[in-house]
């Protein structure tokens, strides 16, 4: 284990494992995000990555679980694994719902699984954990943008908003766990930031590829109005990617830690909104 590591930060959030059971009504339209094929397929493409991606996250952290001596971190690791397992389950069911719309979901998910298997065969355990940290940072940034700007959800069919909001809250709750494991068990700055750089390129490329694959299946790849509207949401003056850039760049600092951004108020706001959708179910699920 490298000695080049940072201490974990105190005050990490509670990480409850909520057992959700979302239902995906086939009456929900194919273009469930603001009737926009581009944005719908972008998010659907991301969801195709989640089930196997979450399992990869769990494996990369679980590899070091027996070496962790900090009882609090060990407790958080177990909760992290629990949350990620439920994320994979719910997105698997969402993906099956979208497959019933005639989309090549299984093909994309199989491609993702093959890619992850290749990485796990050829990369070290240290790099796989660093990759998990990088992708967890991406999901936390996206999640906290949703929590900070819940109006983003207004474009979604209201029956799907709870899935994405619940996922966002929990990504924020456990955003430090994989990073803390990495810092304690590996701690190599160069591996951490180089894997973020590599992952940024591949994540962006394959997210775009999956979006195009799904758009082609809907014959909406030439819907330039929808594409322009979607790109404005992502990279426009008030776009998501622009909003995430400061947090993205912060990851490359030697003293970076996910908990340096206190997101407790954002999570509390997200849970209040989620309770508005689900009522007491969200309390009972905790």
C-alpha cells in the first residue's frame, strides 16, 4: 500500500440502503424527456451502462474490503455496495422497459459488459479502483447538478422523475466512499488523475456512441432541432457540463476530496422533493 495518501474527511453523510421498487408503465411515452429524442436517448444510454457499471464499482471496492481496518469506512463500504446493488436492479428494470419500446438495449448492455470485462482482465486492481473513483466523481457531479437544479426534472415524465432523483440523492450520499478506500489502500496521485483523464475521454466517447445508436434505432438521428435543444441543455451558457467544470477540474488537485463540497443541503432538498413523489414510501424504504 502506498503511503502517499490523504486522510479521510470527517462528517461523511449517513448512507441508508433504500429498497425501492419502481414500476415502469408501458404507457410512458418513448420520448419521456420533454418529448426530445436526443435527451431521452442520452439518458437511456447512460442507464444502459449502470447495471454492469455498478457491479464493476462493487467489485473494485470489494477487492479491498478485507484490508480495511477503519470500522466506520468498512460500514460505509457495505452501505455503498448495498446502494449500488439497488441502483443496478432498478436501472435494469428501466432498461427492460425501454427495450419494450423497440430499442437495442440488450446489444448496448452486452457491449458495455464486454468492455468492462476487458478492462478488468487487463488493468490492475489499483487502476480499476481509480476508474471507479473517476466514474463516481462523474455521477456525483451529475447528481448534484440535478439536486441543485431540480427544474431539470420538469422535462421528464413525472412517472420517471423519482428514479432519477433517488439515484441522484444516493450518488451524492456515497460520493466519498470509493475515494476513501482508494486513498487508504492505494493513495497514488498519478494513477488517480491519469485514470480520470483516460476515463473522461472514453466516457464521453461511448456516451455519445450509445446515444447515436439509440437515435438511429428511432430514426431520429436527423432531428436537428431536438439535437440542438439537447446540446444547449448540456453545453449551452447554462448547460450542465459548464456547471460541472469547476468540480471536474478540482479532481486533479493533489489535496482533492469529494467531501470538500458540502452537499448535505442539496440532498435534504432532493429527499423532500422525492417524498413529494413517493410519500411515506421513501421513509419506509430507508
